[in-house]
């Protein structure tokens, strides 16, 4: 098992990667890692994520209260949205928030990343919806993000940035990389006249590949097989397990047809 100090070093390394890849500017962004049910490590407020050392990292409880922080450091005020992810997704081990240029541009423009244009993005991310705008440092952002936690592992924050989460720190960071790469390709292909999208059957085949790979996390591939042939990329990101099984859909269809037939016989 990796000790706490090594995890702090990993957080600093990922912070530097985020900074070096222009995913944050100045003191933007924040990172957290789950240690246990009531212990989390997180980056401090007011520091550049590209110049951190392990001594910068704070330890907090599930309510965001400080367990330990060196003098001069305190947790980011945006840790609230991280805590909401952990609360609603027990499978998550790390959360990353950044302002990658292309993904944030889509967030500012109010455009979700829903066009199926490359296999890797469809398999790894599915769709990346947009959570409604919330005032930073308030509970508005956690409340805006919460509806998407059940079905996705990445979300754009309207006029703000991006948030990704996964089983561990590296996986959460790589999702942020994937979101930004997807956004950049989508933007640049639009400059060339518009991307060529996969059709429904092609998307479904990619979803099946993901299911066969047994990848962790939440993904529309695990939610939309029975949605009348629809999937995340053509149902507006509204996919959810609430649509029911194909058996339930068949029963509903039979009941509706029976009602129509009986009404016709009475005429």
C-alpha cells in the first residue's frame, strides 16, 4: 500500500503536469485523493499547482474540515464539489478540477462534448455534459454537479472549467487529459468544416467494446443498451438507468396497443 507521503508527492506531480500542459493558470485548479472513509488529501488554496511540494498538501475529513495542514496552508474553498463526488460515488478515489483551454472554451460557450468523433473518446468518456453555472466556493457548484454523478465520470462546469473523477489519482488526471484532447479535436475539426460523426450502430459497437473491456466507472455504455436504440451521443446526455429494461418497455408497448385495439372494437 502506498504511504501518505508518497500520495502527496503524486499529487504534486500531477499538479505540475496540469500546470505544464496549460490546464490551469496562476493558482487555479485543485486535486484531491481519498485515503479512507473519513480522510482525504487535497491541494491548498492560493498556490500554483505547478510549484507544490508535499508539505503544501492538506488532510481533511469528509465534511471538509481540516485534520492537518502546515502553517500558511488551508484547503481550497472548492473542495465542496470534491466531497460531493465522494459522497455520491463510493467507487471514486480521486477528483481533479482544472481549466483546460479547449474544454473550458466549450463550457463558456455552453456546448457539451457529445459528438462521437473518435473511438477513444467514445469508449473512455462517452459524453461530457455541462453542469449549470454555480458561484465558486459555494454549494451551488456541488448541487449543479450532483445530477451527473450517477451516470458520468467527467463534466464541464458552465463558464468555469472541467471536473473529472475516477478510481485513483492517475486515472482521474488521465480523464482530464482525454476531455481536453477530445475538446481540442472537436474544435479544430469544426474549423475544417465540421467533424464526421459515427452513426448509431458504430457507437453501439464501441460501447460494446467498453463493456467487454470491463472498465471501471460510470458510462452511458452501461445505461443505454435498452433505450430504443438511443445512446448518450444522440439523446442529449439525458441517459439514465431510469429508462427501464427492454422487458418493461415491451410490456408498456403491449399494454398501449391492447388499449388502442379495445377502444377500436368499441366504436
